[in-house]
């Protein structure tokens, strides 16, 4: 499983997003799975990866929170959660996305 955390420079949600991602991986028993944090600093990089804002989690190159209304840009990202809009993904949905990726590729 290849996981990336994409952020803009000085993103205020970078650390909480990384902590949430690590905690969720550990809770799923995926303690050995690592992830890389990549800073997206220009429009070309953003377009290349379909960057919908900071922070964005890519699992095997796919954004599990992508919505048709998301546009590419160097901006903060807001996620719909059960508690309303947040700068972090909904913990339950993140857990589901990671569990699904593990099931799709049990060798990883």
C-alpha cells in the first residue's frame, strides 16, 4: 500500500492529519505501513496529482475523498464529516478507505 499525505507549505493541518493517519493505520493493525508527506508548492504539481487542497491523502495514487465539485488548487481543503466541515477527513471514512485498500491488496 502506497500512502502519501499531500500538503501546501506551512499547512496548519499537516501535523494533525499525519497524526490521524498514523493512528488509523495503527488501529487497523497496519503498524508497518508508512506514508510520505509531499509538499505541493505550485500549480503544475497540483494539476499533476489532482490536488484538491491541503491536506489530501492519496492511497495507491487515489484520493478516496474526491468529489466531482473539487477543483485543483493550492488551498486549504475542507472535508464533510458527521460533525460538519473540517480541515481533516472524517475518521470513519479514512478508516474505511484504508481498510478497503488493505483488502484490495492483502499482500501489502
